[in-house]
């Protein structure tokens, strides 16, 4: 499984961004997918998870009500809609997929200016 993120960038506080994660390879083996982020000097943390059918989602408390995770299995793509962005959302965001093992994308930088 290969994962490629896109959609990161620089945005002002209060703005929005949408991240995408395109999966290729043995996508049929993927169960859950999700987004993690890693800010400078901090550990990588879970942002959101979604099950294979999209029926169940989980969010970090810090993003509930602002971020929405979704996936389009016909396109093998997962999304993270980020609204009301805050300075503390600044981080490298990584796409994650769980199959018989874990897979990670290369990361995309999100920078929120205050």
C-alpha cells in the first residue's frame, strides 16, 4: 500500500484547508485509515480515524467540531476537511492506513499563521 498526501499549505487562523490521501497498491486490504500530526518538539498524535466503510469515525478532542474525516472508496482516497484552523494546528500531517500492517504517507505541512 502506498499513500500520498496533498493539500497542505499556509493559511491564516480561522481559515480552512482540505487534505487528501490517495492510496494505491493493495487497497483492498485496508481496514481503518486516519490522519496523524506531528508538531515541532512534540510526539506524533492521532487526529482522526475512519473505518473501511466510513461508518465509524474517531476524533481527537482538540479537533472535534472543526475537522471532518471522510473517504471515497471508489477513488481510494481519504480526506480531512479542516475548518476554523488555529495556530496550534500547525504540524506535519501524515496519512495512515491499517491493513495487515501499518502504512504511512510522507507527510504534508500545514502552517497556520496567527
